[in-house]
C-alpha cells in the first residue's frame, strides 16, 4: 500500500464522512472498508485496520454524548454484556475465515434498514415519553444486542442500524440516547475485536490512524449536531445518513 498525498487525503475525507454517519446512524464502514481495499489492503486486513478508526471514533463520540448528558450510564453494563460476548465471537469468526462474500449481505442489510426507517420509523424512533426497558425486561432486545455484537465483531458495516433497532425499537430509548448507547456498544465490542485482529496480524496501523483522524473529526461534529436537533430532525437526519451509506456501498 502506497501512502501518497492523494491516499492520505482520501482516507481523511472518507473517515470524516464515516465518522459523522456512524455517530448518528450507521453504515460508515460501507465507505471506509472499500476505500481501504481499493488502496491495496487485503480484505481481512482492511476489516481489521478499519477497527482502529472505529475505536477512536467511538472514544470521541461517547465522550461527546456523555459531556452533553445524553449517555444513560446506569444502563451501560447490562447493555454491554450481550454485545461484548457477541463481538468476541464475531471477531474470531472473521479472523479465521474469508469475508469477501459479505458485500451483498451488507448492502441488503443497509437497504432493508433504510426502507424500515422510511416506512416504519416507529421501529427505531419510539414516542416521546415512552418508558425505557432493560435487556432483562425485553429478551428479544438482549438477543438483538448479542446479534449486533456478532455482526459488528465480524465486519462492522451497518451494525449501527441493528443496535438502534435493539436500543430504540426494543428498549424504547429516544434516538439521542440510543445513539449514545450505540456508540458505547460499538466502542466496547470494537476494542475486543481489535485484540483478536492484533493477535492474527490483521491490522496495518498507519492507514488505520490516518483514517481515524477523519472519523474522530466527523464524530466530534456529529455529536454537536445531534444534541441540538429535535427528535424529528434526528429521525430525518438518520434517514439521510442511511441513504448516503447505501449510496457509498453501491458505488464502491
């Protein structure tokens, strides 16, 4: 992989877009993964390298949401248990088997979620004032979080939609707090996945850190937008970011 000025700028710009998308929606890795492979990284190394940017983006996003009081701290541990277990299993699977066949599955997942957001926004946008639940009170949400962890540990792209469906649709969090917990979940299972990919030698640090410059900047700005937006604005911004992720996945 040759890191010339063009490649560095492309990584930074793609990372910036992906960081913003991931912070308020999901699917940013539909942009970053193809770019990493286009620049010459093998698919398994691109999958591991992408986690460097995702992890650092998560640190910025979680800190930003927490600073603005949007992070439900007491809910973190019960929600992280299924996602971290799933993330470890998913990462081990990804490290041990090829993932080239996953692109049609990724695009299908993103397109399905885009349609659900458009046609059934109540699935991830509960009414204001709805009482939140714990994973113990909604076993379907527990398994949804576990499945999100497996999927996110395996390939990451689009996992934000699955997490939002579990957190907002299943546990009835409003979109702002659901996004804060979603970023926390992603940070946790990505950290676990990175340990697996490091052990298997599937991370190239320099392109990962360059990409992270963009994702952290995008996440920082996206949090500022999210905490100032109305619930309806968040819902439509989420849908627009979903379409952008879909478009990026199709183009690449």
